[in-house]
């Protein structure tokens, strides 16, 4: 069985490494292959995946939103987000899912033993990753989800995903937050944002707080190092990367994902290469 990873560009995606480690550990004769898809070719690629008998697709930039509009049906989470990161090819059509938020929650739980229930959370950024995190935190019972975005309308739309718990905020809101998440690319190696810091000054963070950076290269980021220096607990983005891929494996195979094998594969690869990775 074959699954594909589609994006543009997609050559440096870690998803095939994660998926193939899982298939090997599960003893499945499956393979995950990266397929670069030109933006204008998505309309052909999706029915093509079905025609060629692929079991599914992992979807990365810039296709998460266009795929949500193109599949036959979507999960409730993908519907709310208007974004799909995983397609399952079912006999009656293409089904779009979004595992980013659940992957984030799993990483929080497994990597930091953090339960968002009743907690005050601040999310910096209002793009696709931030939206998935906001919806997931609200679904996990967060008491408050504050969104910090550069563009007011985008920030308000992201905060609205948290319903009554959501609102937009300002950097100083980080002071009273239990959880502060960087969901911007600031600090990400190999990008134009590499030298930047996320919009939450680490000086606002300290003991009793958890700082999470969705960026996972470098590992840790400078922002996380500074937050740790202030006494905050920290968690980088690799756990979310692994867990969102693990949930894709479960959707395609119906088997529990071998998270340990996937984690090992991606950390082993990280130590060999220095390129900016993509999910
Ligand atoms: P998007 O481009 O969809 O959104 C980025 C958001 O960050 C936008 O709100 C943007 O603001 C804001 N932003 C961009 N640069 C800066 C900056 N220098 N300072 C402040 N705000 C900024 O990206 P994604 O949401 O898809 O991804 C965000 C980050 O999360 C990336 O680094 C990505 O690699 C990482 N990620 C990690 C995952 C994981 O598994 N660990 C999964 C998904 C993403 P504006 O709206 O004004 O442009």
C-alpha cells in the first residue's frame, strides 16, 4: 500500500521518514512517498491518488485549505478549521481530517504532562497551526484562550474558534498565562524569520508557566532557551510533529501508531541533516 505526502515544496518533509518508520515497526508492507505538486495540479492530484489506489495523503503547505474544499467530506475538526492535513481514500470518496490539534494535545500530555482544562492559554500567531491549537485547547476545556496576532481580523477569527473561552490579546497577557505557545515561524532555521523572536518577550515568562514552541528547528529555539532561563518549563515542536503523523498512521491503518519508533526515526535524522524541515 502507498500513501503520499503532497506539498510545494515537499522534498524536505519529514513525514515520509515518520510514516515509513511506523510502517516498518508495524510490520506493514506500506510506503510513504513525497509528491511535489504544482499549485495548479491539485485538481488532478487528488483524483489521481484515488485512481492509483493510494490509501491516503498527508497534506502540507500550501494545500491544507484547498484540499479541505476539494475532498468529498471532512471530519468535524477539519470542517471547523477549513484545513486538512490528512486524506483517507475510502471506497466512497476522499475524507479530509486534521490531526494538528490532536497532535499538539498529545505532545502537551506526553511531553509536559500538561492538561489544558481550566487553564489560561496564550497562542502567538493566527495562521493554520495557531487555529488548530486554539480549537484543540478549547476542546480540551481551557478556561481562556488568548490569541496574539499581527492582523486583527485574522486574530479575531482564530480566537472565535475557542467560542466563549476565546479572545484576542496583547503580549503582556503572557504574564498571567499557564501556557504560552509560539505558533509563528519566528526563530525557524533556514527561513527569513530565523533571526526573529516570537512576539512574546521571554522576560514575561517564569516559574509555573509552560512555554511551547511549535518550531522544531533548531531544537530548542532561542526563545525556548530564554524562557527556560526565566524559570519556565519548555517544550519544542517535535512532539507535535511526531504525534500529528502518528494520528495519520492510525487513520490510514486502523492500528495504534508506534510512537517510539517514529520519534527515534526523526531524531536520528535530525542529527544528520541541517536543512529546514517541513511537516
Ligand atoms: P502560517 O503562515 O499559516 O501562519 C503564521 C502566523 O504567524 C501568521 O499569523 C503570521 O502573521 C504570524 N507571523 C509570521 N511571522 C511572524 C513574526 N515574525 N512575528 C510575529 N508573527 C508572525 O504558518 P503555520 O501556522 O502553518 O505555521 C506556523 C509555524 O508553526 C511554522 O514555523 C511551522 O513550521 C510550525 N508548525 C509546526 C508544526 C509541528 O508539528 N510542530 C505543525 C504546523 C506548523 P500574519 O497573519 O500577519 O502573516
